[in-house]
């Protein structure tokens, strides 16, 4: 038995920087054609020059991968900065609330700090990609506590395309469904598979610790229902976020799960278990491209039904689902 997909997109991924970027990009290229790379690198991706260099580095390391890096919105980002980035065809700018997640210090304290940049993004039709958590709220309430900010931004910029990244709660799903403007959300594999009990109900699983943290079964069900409804506002963004094993096992684990090595097989298994294999293609290959205004990719990725055991270590990181057996495997990528 096989699954044939138009080469999928991943609309939210962390490829990091330096030498490590090369292996992370290569791993992603085994299953994905186009990725939106997040700019919380060190230093952050803010200028056209830096974005061009970053893209070149990643694409030369991983043949067949189109890397679209988002720029990071800083408190100092001006309307002129945005105009320049837009002129260069940069598709998205990323909003990190200050301290909300890995490498987000120096981020935004209030959206009005970038009011002019947001106006320019609306004018030039650049997508606003948001890590939607209020870091001063209790950890499980951070996404819900951020939703009023989304509503305020929407009210000020009715035409701005906004993505609530890695939506993790029923409240976030509800917000996106009700929003009257062009708002969408990405959904990760780990928020579809796991809940808080998997993270810390038994022993603490540092490799499953990510931001936003995985939530309750009811929250997970809300995400599931949007995908099963084939709602085009909800599309795939893995938030695959590699951290070297030594850091993860240091006792102060940074947030981020390295899901890249298992994404397509685990998603195939998820869609099969939900008797919805036909909904895999739009979620992974069509809805996100349409929201961003791109054509779907032209190649294909073929998966076969075959058991394989997920290795304990890939690219120096412990991958999601390490040591478990998955029932689908990527057979090959064509084009
Ligand atoms: O868990 C996460 N890790 N969430 C993010 O938003 C950032 C990411 C990272 O860069 O490691
Ligand atoms: Zn992320």
C-alpha cells in the first residue's frame, strides 16, 4: 500500500544556523519541498542581506529544498524596513513576544511598538506570523491570554494576513474560526499526538517540552476536528525545533521538539487512524500554499506501508517518537 502526495510544504520550521543548519535542512528535504524557516536564530534574521545569505546557505546544503525565511519583527523594525523586505519578496514577518520561547529575548512587549511596521505589512501584503503566547500568563493559559492582542491587531489592520502559529488550544481554534479577516493557523504533529500527560504525567519527557506546551485532550480534539473538517484555514507547520541532546538532557531543557525525522510517516499514521487519508494532501500540500499565495509544488513524495523503528538519535538530537515503531515510511521523493 502506498500514499502519493504532491511534495508537501512545512510552513513553520527551525533550521538554526551555522554548520548544524546543513544537516537539519537535509533531513527536511527528504520529505518537503518548501519550508518557512523561522528567524529566531542567533543573531536573528532581520535584514534582506541576512535573509538572502541564510536562504543560500540552507538551499545549497539541501538539494530540492526551497527555503523561505521569515524576518523577525523587532521593536525597532520600521515601515521602511518592511517595504524593503517586501520588495525583495520576503513572504512573512515573525512576531515573538519578548521571552515567550527559545531565543525570543529582545522581542516585542506590546504590538503598538511595531504599529507602523504592521501597517506596512498590510500595505505590501506581507504575512504576519505570530507566536501567540502571553509569557506573563500561567503557562497553560498563555495562548488564550494572547488572543485579545490578535483581536486588537485585526481591528486595526482588517486586511493583514495573520497566522496564529502552532495553535494548541480550543480557544485558539475558536478564535481563528470566528475571525472575520484573513486569519489562519498552523498545526504541528506533536500537538495532534500528545497531551500534558505524555509530557509529565509519568516521567518528565524533555524531548516533548515545547512552546506552546502540549495541552489537554479537549484542546487536541479541537485541532483534530479542524483537520477532519478540511478547514483550509488550518494547515501544517511542524515547528520542528532541534536542540542537541546534551542541552535537552542538561536538567534545564530548552523548549522545542525535533519532529523532522518522523513527520510524514507519523502524519500518515494519524490520518489513517482517523480514516481520513484523503485529507492529508490538502492539509500538507495545498491549504498553506494557497494562504501564502503560492502554487502547489510540482514533485511527488511516495510513502509505503512498512514498519520501521525511529532511531534514538538523528542529527545529534533525540527525535520525536524515538524508539517507537511507525507503520509508514518515506519511500522516495520525485522532483
Ligand atoms: O518549542 C519551541 N521551540 N517553540 C518555539 O516557538 C521555538 C522553538 C525553538 O526555537 O526551539
Ligand atoms: Zn517555532
